[in-house]
C-alpha cells in the first residue's frame, strides 16, 4: 500500500487479485473514494465486493497494482454479522475491552446517536439486545477504534426501517466530519435514505460510477448492479 499526500482519498490503481491462479476476482480494478461523501459499492453476489474491502484494509494482498491510502490511515473494516464477535456477558464489559478512554468515549457517543442509552443497557448481555441494537452496538465497538477510512460490509442487512435510518444518520454525520466511508451493500433502502456515490463492481472491475440519485432512477444501472 502507498500513502497519499491528501488525507481525503483512497485509490485503487489497476489492482488485480485471484484466490487461485485460474480464478481471478479483480482484474485491473481502479477507483477513487473521497472523504466527505458516502461511497456505496454494489454489484452481483460473488463479484468481489467483500474481497475489495479486505484488500483495502490490508487483510489480504493484491496480486498487482496499488492501493493508496491517506497518510497515517489504518482502515477499519466492519465485517458482515459483527454481532457474532461479542466476547463477554455484558455491554459494559464489551466496552471495557476497548484499548483506551478515547475509544470508549467514541463508542458511547455512537450509542447515543443510535438511541442506545448506556445506562439502560450497561448490564445487559449484548446477545439479549434486539437484533438491530446488537448490530449497531457491534458497529460502534469496531468503529470506535478510530480511522480516517471505514469499510462496512452489508451493515444494514436484516435491519428494520428505524435502525436503517439511525445507521444512515450516523454515516452521514461521520462523512461530514471527514471520514472516508465505503459501504458494501445490496440495500436500495439505505442508498435511498442517504445520498452518496455509487460504484458498480462486476466482471472484475468497476463498470459505472455516479451519484446515488442517478443510480436509483436508472433501470439499466439497477439491473447492472443486480440490485433489482
């Protein structure tokens, strides 16, 4: 990975990746993601969206090309079903596992944004929160570790309308504060809730990029993304 002078962009330059020599997932894939706006990565299941997120966060190494990140950025990736990663029997114990007071303060702030009041849930098992509360609490824990770049893989999967709205509000606020937010999703409701930039991935590279408002009203783009 290469550091950018600008703190506002992430770039994929001609990136290729294969799990096996004869099974290419990404081929000469290029894209740019600027801070200050939410970026939605969409495309058919199995097209490489999650792989792209893992490459961006350095979990895996690309075969060729370059991933360029802001200086001093260590991207955070929230995997699908982050609520499966709870380690303790209470919300307060989960928070106590965070590395420092700054992370804990950020997590508590996010819980307030999600209308999850710590005083009401501190002693509850995170597994006994509602599904939406578990998901948002898990996201808060991971994002609290801090990064200029956040990748979320299907964060709204299974959420009801209220929790999608809370998630969208937080994403919008984080982006306005300068976070580069990249959301891997099939969820048209989330995209409609919060405007941003859509990047359609398919056949190993990005096929289209443009405003979410244009994407949502263009049947050809929806079909290309297998979103409808």
